[in-house]
C-alpha cells in the first residue's frame, strides 16, 4: 500500500456523527496501552497522528482517519482502562457495539493483543464477540520486539490456545512498531478486505 495521504477526519460517539461519504472502513480495537496508536502511526508513516486526537484512556470516541481519500481506519477506544468508571465503560461498550453491529461500511476488524502477556479476559471477550459478528478479523500481536526470538513461537501457541483462531475469516500476525515489523503484512490484509 502506498500512502499518499492520511488525515484525522472526525470523532464520533453515535451514528449520526459517522462519516457520510460512504467509504469502506477497517476498525482497530484493543485494550488501552496495547500499542494501537503506535500501530496506526506506523501504518500511516506518521509520528503523532493517532495520539493528537486520542489521548489513551481519556478520549472515548471512535476516531476516523482518512487514508488516500479512499478508506477509513477507525480507532475504537481501548477497553479495560482501569480508571474509567463502570458507567462510562458501559456507555462506551454500547457505543462500540452500535458501531460494530450496524456499520455497513465496516469491512474488517483488527484486534490488537499485547505480545508480552497472555490475552486478557477482555481480549478473549472482544475476540469472541468479533467472531460472532462474522467479519474478517486480523489478530495483531503487538510489541513483539519485547519478546525473545526463542519465545515468539510460544507466544503464538498461547494465543492459539486462548483464542479459537481456526476460522476462515481469521488471520494472525506479530507486529512491532519499534522495529516496523510486518507493516506490509497488515497492509496486505487491509487491502484484501477493502
Ligand atoms: P494505545 O493506548 O493502545 O494507543 O498504545 P500506544 O500506541 O500509545 O502505546 C503504549 C505504549 O507502548 C507506549 O509507551 C509505546 O511507546 C509502547 N509501544 C507501542 N508499540 C510498541 C512496540 O511495537 N514495541 C515496544 N517495545 N513498545 C511499543
């Protein structure tokens, strides 16, 4: 994918705020601090695009980034942020559900899990929910530069044990924003699904 242009387009908390230009969308989801902003910036070759409009754990909006005037990457707010109240968490669960369940433009979901740890309960719940939605899923195992080469297969084995990855519409890739590892693989998956 050649990125000719990328920009923050809009933030939304409900349907009437979503973009109206009817372009395809790929959403990204994962717990706070998993490396989602870094992945978006790495994919788009930008230093701070994702962070400027979405402070981790604070801004609880869907953030739409327009790429090449052709499609959107949609940053879904991080789940499982400890400092957010139960009520806020519920509200934003509904916001995420509304988007993922009703958005016809949505072509696929990238679920980020932290390569340094076993998937959390929330990761498993999010993944199972995405399976239920029956959309193409890419599981991205982040921060893999922090895992010794000799341990990386083990990380994938645990992931496969915790998440039922054996589905036609599910792919998995390890990723590092620091090493810029597997950036093209993520783009290929996005392109295939647009
Ligand atoms: P977000 O809350 O999911 O958007 O996470 P961020 O992208 O803000 O990253 C959270 C922290 O993890 C930051 O300190 C990043 O520098 C760090 N981080 C993100 N991606 C990587 C990565 O690939 N490797 C390493 N070692 N650290 C990363």
